[in-house]
C-alpha cells in the first residue's frame, strides 16, 4: 500500500523539466517564462540542487529569490514540483560537519567537490535535512502552484563510515535478535569469522580476500533501509508542517541499483523515475519500455517521468545526438506505459558546472534550433492528449498477462564476489527477457515476491538467487492453481541469508520444476552451443549451462553440441492444473525471443495487436476513465497501414477506413474500451 491509496492524477499530462533560476541572472528568468509558454510547458521541478542558495550559512535562510521565481511561474500558469535540495550539501555544511562526509569501502573519506557527498546516517546531516524540508514546507506547502514534493534527488550514496557501522549493527540486532542467530545465518564458522560481540561486526569494507556473502547482501539491505528512513523523515516534516501535496522521490535506473524499490514505494504517493537511454540503436526503445514497466509496477499505477535527456544520449563518454523523432517517440512511449508526465533534465542547458554538456530543452545555441523546435512540437502533441491522464475507474492503467519477478535481492546477490560466473548479471537477464517479450508484442508488469497474482497468466522468475520458503510456496501455488511459471538458472540456489541449499540445484524449486541439476557448468567466453527441439528452431547458448537430470519434467530442448550433448537444457513439467518451465542456460537474444515465442504459444497469450511487433510497431493500450488509448510507436523501417476504430489524436487522421503510419512516427488512437481487437496493422503497399 502506497502513501496514498488513490492513483496519482495531476489533472493533465505534466510537461516540462528541471528549472534552476538561482543559476541564471533574472533577465534569463523572464526569457525562460516566455519560452516555456511557447513550448506549452505546464510544470517544472524547482531547485533540486539549490541548498547553498536557500541556506547560504547554517540556519540563515534566503527565500526571497525563490519567492520571486515562483511568482513568475504562477503568473504564467506554470506549476512546479518543489525539491528538497538535500542531495547536494553546501561547502559550509561539510566544513562544519566533516563527520558527515561519506567513507568508501577502501576507508577513504571523500571531500566536498561534487553532489551526493554525505554520510546518510550522520546525525548532523539528517538534522539539517529535516530543517530544510520543514522550512520549505512552512513557506510553500500551501502554494497554489505546488504540484508535489520532490524529496531529495536520486538516493543511492552508500557510506561505510562509523555512522554506517553503528546503524548496520542496530539493523542487524533488529533482524537477528541474537548473535547466535546471526552467526548461524551467515555461516561464520567458516574462516573463523564467528562474532562474539555486535561491536566486532563491520560493513563489507576492503579486506584481504573474499567477504562473507551474507554480510554483503545484508549491508545492501541496510543501506537501502537507512536511505528510506532519511526520506521518510523529510516526508514527515512536510506533512507536519501542514502540506498535503503529493510526495515522490526520483528513482534512478542506471547500471547500479542501491534501493529496494517495493518498500520505498509504500511510503510515496507516486513513484517517479529518472530514465536515460543506454543505447543509440533501436534498443533504446526497448529500454524505454523496460524503465516504464518497472516504474508503473513500483507505483502500482500511474507514475511520473521526472527526467530524461532532451537532445542527447550519453554513451561511452560520448554525447550522441537524440533525433527529434526519437525524442517524441520515446516521450510517448513513457506515457503509453502509464507516465503522467513528460519531464526532462533540464530546462536550459548549463553553461558552467559539472554537467554543462548535459542537454537541455533550451540548448546552448538557443531557441532557433532543431532541439527547441522539437520541444515545441512535443508540447503541441501532448496538449492534444487531454483525456489520457485520467486514471481508470477500476483495474490497471495498462493491462498485462505476464508478470516478471523483480527484487533488489537478486541484483545484489549476483554482485557478490566468487559466484560460479561473473559473466551473468541480474539486470542483463531481466533486460533480455523483457526485450524478447516486447519484441513479440507483449506488455509485462514487474512484481514483488509474494504479491497478488490473480490477474496474471504467466509468472517469470529470472535469476532470483536468494529465495525464502514463502516465495517458493507462492510460486508453486500459482502453478498448481493453473498458471504457467518460467524459472531461469541461478534462481532459488540460496536462502535469504545467501546459504546454498543442498541436495541439487535449483534448491527450493527442484520439486516444482521436476528436475535436479547435478552441476553448474559456466562456459568460457566465446563458446557457443546449440540446443535442439522438435517443437521449435535450434537455439544458441552462451555463458552458462547446467547438467540437468529429469525427475517428473520432460525435456523441451536438449544439447545438440558440447559435453552435455543429449542432456536436457529447457524443461517443462505439469504441476497441478498448471505448468512449470525451467531454462537452465543463457541464450543469445535471438534465441531468447524464439523460446519465448514458443512459451507464449503454449500458454495461449497473444500480443496486444497481432502483427504489429514484427513490423517494428510497438502497440500499447493505456486505459483511461472513459476510453482506451492505443499508442503506436513505429521504430521500424517500413511504412505500415493501420485500421482502427477511432481518430489519431496527433495527426487528426481517421483510421476507421485505414491510413498510413510512416516509419519513425507515432499515433495515439482513442478507442472504446476493449476495442483493440478491431485494430489491424500491415505493411504498406504503395
């Protein structure tokens, strides 16, 4: 249950980006307001990094400049999220409170000079954050332009210093109660690591060789909980000051993950996401879908896109161009999958500071640019989507038949050292499965272990390495009641304390899957093996294999090449009224897609629009209060013909008698509820 039980409804699709007036002279403010109105911007995020401007010395607040900036916005009819600027403590704070600087795992205390330089558990830091949140809420908590509170920015800094030591020990006492329980859970008899006092326990700081995996994952759990506690303290200050505006904090989706998002979402009114593309190829759109499905799932409904890049894709040290078609297509892709906003970092590209080459809605060159013209055009498009933001009266904003289990434990577990293979990552396997399903036209939800499954037909469990008995029972119950379960390798091998479960792999799930793996056999880099089946095409395998023995399951695919030739690789078992698949290998992406095509056929799950995905058209139905909206994002190379029972809100075309959708373009078609089956898409024939 989230902070608010009602779906987040801002009254419109929010459009804009981060605006930092304290970084610019006042004549630029006036130009900004004019340009915002030209672009139809209706919302900005204000001052996420303005601590030094708001509190130039300890206890001395200067709000006059912010009063003036918010007055300009309000007169122009532009609302704002007000950020608490606690991600970037000012120099005076770190000089006065050097104990609040973070310590790395190597024991180095960092110095001031960037953002995110704080020890999250330091009392002086937490106190200063509470004071700042309280002061902002008392002054602006009832402001008519306030759309919501943006608490902090991208929580994620992990500290290994003395305050973290104390906090970790306190957290462990609450979890394990006694040292005997902790020693048993972590298996500290190994290497003479048994703890005789709580004070002997340290975070996983740099040590001679390998740290204890139970300690490593518990410290990640503690760090997430400590940051969540800091966030909730700020929220409590906002509420106690009398402000009831919706509260969010922006999750980040990079190559690292330091938060357990399900528990965080419980304390927020709506989840927001900062999302930056990790590819300049067609894979970028798959990344948009992945991030959007995660955010919608964490928020359990509509969510906020708080940041994206406007005109660039930062990749491998290069700022690559983000073409206008992609900016529009991706922005609509987020909205199709439940976002209530299209926001960017930032409004105006900075001319100084560490991120001066981070793109803005207003580029360095100014308004007479392709980039700004794209921003204006996008604003025009969003104004035409008047009803899209309205949450449905009941049910999900996007309906999915497939749920993929996501939990930070799986991510953190596969980052512990000395696993059987360092080539396998949690994010890599999750992305590969989601990418394959999207390419087949399937929209998915992500789901926490033990959540409600009544609306799903297919449950996917990828690489969930640590697993408790309750989660295993939940998975089995779904299958026995008629659902289809697909489990991948590296799932259920250990308990929640990272202790390997003996008797054969995959641990807790052997009986459900009807198999037992006798040995894990990672492959050398560059090795590729072939799987064969009578039911589908040959599949290619890299990185990971297992020696699987059948019990009650049947082999669907077996090894055609390599030392395991003839042995089962992908299996299927009947479990009660349902089925359970086991994928014991790591597949190439094309083979991943071929296998999921087979599984979907076996399960009877069809894409949203039959035939759209093979033509490069992503089709997503977003449910609203009085209608459904079919979003078509075409990132393929061939123009398509579309027939649909409704008008395109972007172009005004009536597709009821058929019409053209050009490659690279988009359409948003208002249709009656459940009318998606009346839509057809085919390659255009001139």
